[in-house]
């Protein structure tokens, strides 16, 4: 991946939806569609409870989105030197490999086990953005992910845009 990270931030007017208050790390966006991971929705299950064979892994598993919740992704800081690692930016790698997840857990570094993903068909995300559903935050570093507590990521992402959630009105810009 080249360039900055893109985070999609749910507009404050998105209420009562699965995506209310979410921050999504956008992984792919092209003419065929888009794919991302919600990065501020911890589940009630820990990694140890979910995997069974991961004692001591008391961090929460995360809901990455409503699509294929049985599919797992690992987001983490430092390379472990195995096949299947994708370097997004310095300080943020991703893998869907069980072997990489095990090596990351064994390394003791901070990580997120994310279940499922969000997906959009061709043109859908651009249409939702035109309607004002999503705000786009580009960051050169993963600090929003690692340096901000999950319950504050949404408000911090808006703050980085200079947006006060109470000042946004539904409808988006129209040209």
C-alpha cells in the first residue's frame, strides 16, 4: 500500500445504523468497490475466549464489519518476518494468516484481532460520501489507531478534520 492511511468516519447524522459512530480503516477502494475494517468496535469476547488456544490474550476481539464475521484480520505494529504480512504504513501491518497472528501474539506487541469487514459495491462508497454519510481522514501514521483509545477514535477523527459533531447537518454537499 502506498500513500497515507484513509479512515472513514461516520457522519454524526448516521443514527441507529450498524455504522453509527464508527471509524473504518479503508483497505481498498477502486472501480470495483471498497473494503475496510471498523477499528473502534470491541466485542465482548477476548481473543483467548474466541480462539481457545490463546491463554493470556485478554485483549478484546474487534468487530470489523457485518460481512463474513468468521474471517479474521490481524492489525499490528512490527513485522514478524512471515509470509502473508502486508505493510500498510510504517507501524501498521495487516495479515489474515493464522500463523502470523500466532507469531504476533507470541511477540508481545500490541495488536487487534478484527472479525469481519465492511464492503461496498462499485460506486456505492462514493455515492454515500456524496450524501454526507462518510467523512474522510487521511493520516501518514497509524497514531489514530494505536495512540487513541477506541472509545475516543470517532471524536478524535472528527477533531482532526476540524469538525464539531454538533455542527454537521444531514444531506451532504450538493453540486
